[in-house]
C-alpha cells in the first residue's frame, strides 16, 4: 500500500497544512479518504493524477473533511471522465452534491454512485478479490465513521521443486493452495505448512478520523499495519478534547498499542500548536513507532 | 481603490492559477468578488486578513465562482467572527450554504445576510455615503450578474485663502461646497468652479464575469476606471466562445473601448492556452491599456 497525506490540519487550513485528505493506493485502486477544500489543487501539487481516483470515502459532514468534494466531482466532469466514481459517506452527502450540480445545470459525463455509511454498526461496505473496506463508527459531535482497508490474503505458493518431484496434478495444486496437506501414493503425509510459502503479506490501513478516545476501536483494527488516528490536541488540553469530541496524542498512542498496530500516523493538529514535535513526544513513550503527518508525506507499507 | 486578483483561471484550478476570486478595497470596505475553491487559502498566501472582508459578491452558481464560499463562511465562524457578513448573489445560494451549515450543526458566531441579485435588470444593490454597487445582468448559460463598484464623489474643497480673504461663514461654505457661486456684499459674483477644487477623484471598478460578448454592457459601465472582463478564449476559438457563452480577448477590448474605460483587466483564461501573452496581443490593438490577470496581481487605481 502507498499512502500520501494531502491535508493534515484540523478545522481551518493554513498555507502549509490544508484540511483533511489522504490518498491511498490499495488493492489496485486509487482511494481518496476525506476531501477538504482545495484537495484537487493539493493533488496536482503532489503529482497525483485526478483520474487515478476510483473511490472516495468521506468520514463526516464537517467542512474540513468534505468541502473539496463538489469541486473534485465537477472537475472530473470538465475533464471528460468516463469511468464511474463511487463515494462512500454519510446520509445527505448526495443531496449536498446533487443540489449544486443541478443549480449549475451540470449533467455529469460519468456515473456517480453514493453509498451511505452506517454511523452505528461496523460493517463491510466494499469487497472485491483484492481488498475489503469496513466502516468503523466513531464518537464525534455528528455522525462519523472511520474506515479500515484490508488487502485480501493471496493463496500461498507451493515450492516449485516439490511440484516437480511429486509431479502434482492441477487438482493436487488447488487442494494444497487452499490449505490441504499432500498425501502421496505411498500414504506419506506432507503438511501444508511445510510445502507452501507466502510471498505476499496482506497489509491493512485504518483511518480513524475525528473522534473522542474510543478504546473499543482497538479490537476492530487489531494488528493493523498502519493506523492513522487523529490527535487534535495534546494532553494539556484534555478537557477541550473531551468537550469537542477529539483525541489527544496520548490517547492515539494508547489505541495503537492496544490494537497492536505496527505503525501509528497522527494528524489533524489544532492550529493552537506551532509544530508537530510535541505530539510525537507525547505519543512515543506509549507507542514508539509514531509518525506525524504533514502535507505531502508518503508512506509505503 | 486597490484590487488583488486571488484566482484567474476558468473552470478548473491549476497549481498556479486558481479559480475566480478578487479582493477589492473600496469605499472603506473589504469586498470579495467571487470565491472559487481554496479562496481562503489563497487570501492567506497573499496576506489578506480574512476579517477584512465585509461584503461578498457572487456572480453565478458555476462552481469555479463560489465553491470556496462555504469554507470561508465556516472559517469566519471558527475564528470567532462577530461582525456581520453580507453576501450578494443568485437565488438558491443561501440554500446551498445553509444546508451545509445545518448538517454540520454549525450555528454561526456572526450574522450572515444574503441579498438576492436580479439577473434580468441592472439595479443598485448597495449604497452608503462612500460607495454604490450595481448589478449588471450578463449573458451566460445560467443566471449571471456582473457588478459595478462606484466611489461616491466627495464635496469639493474651497481655496483656503479665499475663505480667509472673504471671511466666509459656515452657511457660505456649505452653499459653495454644494455647488453654489459666492456673491459678496458688493454684489461681485465668484463662480463656483473658480473658487473650489477636487482633491479626490472618485474611481469605479466593473467586474464583468462569465458572459458572451454583450455590447450593451458598455453603456452601464461607461467611463469606468478599471474594467475587468472575462476572456476565456482567443478569437481562434470564437465558435467555442459563442457555444459556451464566453468572450474572446478581442470582444473584451471592444467593450472596453466603447465603454471608454481607462484600463482593462482580462482573465478567466481557458486552460487550453499556456500563457496570457496572446490574450494581450489580441486585445491591445483595439484597447492598448490592457493587463492580463495572474493570481496575486495588485492594481492600485
């Protein structure tokens, strides 16, 4: 997977940190997660082709997470896009977009599909052979969901020499690939784990957008490869975090630890803080492998 | 007056030319004219304080002219703005904005007033002691108005020595300032024009947003100090200009000439053209004082 941070600020954009958006390459798809104002400009700045976007996932209807969507959808049309676009997001998002398209008398050149997310129950919202996406209910001032993107495990490979030595049939191969042991004509059993290997390790990415600290998320994202968790505040503003339904760096680190995540990415910083070092300093003692987001950051995993 | 070009592209933003927006200082007010996506970021880049904005004028509901408005309105709120904001624009603009504020459960910290513009009849839509603003119906695919901003003429000054020599009373002074001649006790008449002068020359700015060439605009903006006129195309794409209800550089120059404008500013260039030189080359033989817009351009007049 490859993740590019498009915007990393909370609430209001600055000239260096724009509002929330990330671009994920996973399962052969281009995935835009949240779409703050100016995302289409930022994507150009980071040399990401707009047409690479297949899916858009919107966590909630606070403007810093979706005000750039209508512009992106319009630009796709003006560029003559023909491939369909699927937008996963909260109820009423389709009304906001469609109202603006109608008032500008725009009939899109491509099919635009909205899939409404359920803010209450975690569920699989997309699945194909290569990837599965689930929604994760969060705890914010308005209905909000996070998202978990999981690559599907590939079938294992069988040792080449073993195939030759035992002259395996297609039926044997399918059986072993699907987990079976091999028993030869003499009745000798070869355990599946001894004759197969996995070249491909499936990765996963969890996007935990605006939320209060919600410990039960950990179970839903257990063993995730990369966990993004918002850290609007430091612990010095714990009261404010609770009051505004946001999280601190400490809380994000606690969640990453209890989820047994491999890596933690933090962002959505309040403009009250001048740089992100203090966020890492607060998180790292609890979860050492913590990276602060900045606009343009790329992570391969 | 002082004009800053915030965005100068048509339809789709590039990294160097964002979509339509301009900031005008006139009559003691900060005036934002159109508000393409990312305007609030561009204003920061050009060091214009967001709180300097008193009025917003939106020409029409194509996204490249207003998709940044909802973000700006939200940011004002998040910054704790208290002074009212007046938005002049087409019917339904208020619905678009209010729907998004309601869905994010935002109750603004300041008063937001919408004034609906009439797309059919030119009319005065704002007036105070220092400035008058009129709407100018344009000819585009959807209802569109331009705007004319006129500083009000100041009362003239009276030559100081004349006041002393003739020991003018307050009544005399008021009478002369309002155009009267002065007649002294001997019956000698001093003509108004011989004893007064104007330090202040009132300026005007016309913003002619998206439109087909519409020669009768010239009369409405006659003798304007600075005329902005869109030039989406060059004459080599005259057919396309007509088809899409836009203007060419030649047509903008013709309008500036027949309006007897002092200066012409052109912009809203199609991305089909790589630079703006060709636009000036086409306009200048007809109207020499032509300036091409770029993001960040400042004009004092």
